C-alpha cells in the first residue's frame, strides 16, 4: 500500500519531469525558429490581378488574296491615292479595301514575290538615282509620282502611271506587254512566267 509521503514524492516527480519536458520543447522550437528564418510571403495585393479575367486578343480581318497586277491596276485606276483607300477585287470575287502604304508599297519592297530569287522592285529602283534603273524611284509615293528618267532628285521625269489609266502605264508595259523580252520586269524573270498569276495578300474585305 502506497503511503502518503510516497505519493507526494511521486506527484512531485511527475510535475518536475513535466516542467522539464516543457522547457526542453520550448527551447527546441526556439532553436528551429532562429536557424530557419520564415520564408518570404507574396503580399496579398499582388495576387489580386491573377483573379481578373484574361485579356482578350481580337484578331483583325484576314487579308484578301489578290493578283498583284490587279492591285496595281486598281490603285492606278483609282487615281493612285497616297492616303485614301481604294477598292480591289480579290480572286474569289470579294471587293476588298486596300491602301498604298499598307498594301501596295510592301509589294514593291518584297523580294521573292514574283518568282523564287526575284529581287524586290526597290532593289533596282530606289532613291539613289545615279545608280538606279531607269532613274526611277519606287521606294516612296513621291518617288513614284516623280516618274522615270529623272536628271536629278528634284527633277520631274516621265509619267509611269499612264495618267490614271492602267493599260497606258509603264508598270503595265514592263509587267504585261514585255513578257519574254529582256527588259521585262522584274528583271531576270523566267520568259514563260505568267506574271498575272502572281497572288499577294492585300486589303481587307469591304
């Protein structure tokens, strides 16, 4: 039978062991906290945009498939505007809206357009009149209007736009009527190439 004194000793022993255990646990936790700093947390405000809807990308209208010569013809017949748009008929018969700077000028600057290896029109016809072919600048609107066979950058040359009539223009002559001839454009084109089959993507449906 356990005496009262023995019971008190056991109780005191249990309390001492309990207190020592608590002290050891607290010391252990403190050691872990000091050895491993708390990781940085992302501030709450920066998480807010993640809950917003994703931005919507709006695709523009698809370009029209147009014969390159039809693009030139439509521009000239419209009075060769610089900034105003003009209508051109796509291969599928759709009426499309094009402009000089967005649609026609890039065609003049594009290599390999007419046939593989074809130089861009502006490779040979640019603002370096002393060396350019036919002293004709096709790299800008003002250069095109200035014409060919110009004696100087300030000089006015021969009209290459046929006064607004496609069949009378120099572009029509060198692209269409000179087929198979040495001076047919683009320079070096295959004699059997049908230039009227070359298609570009220009303008948008009206």
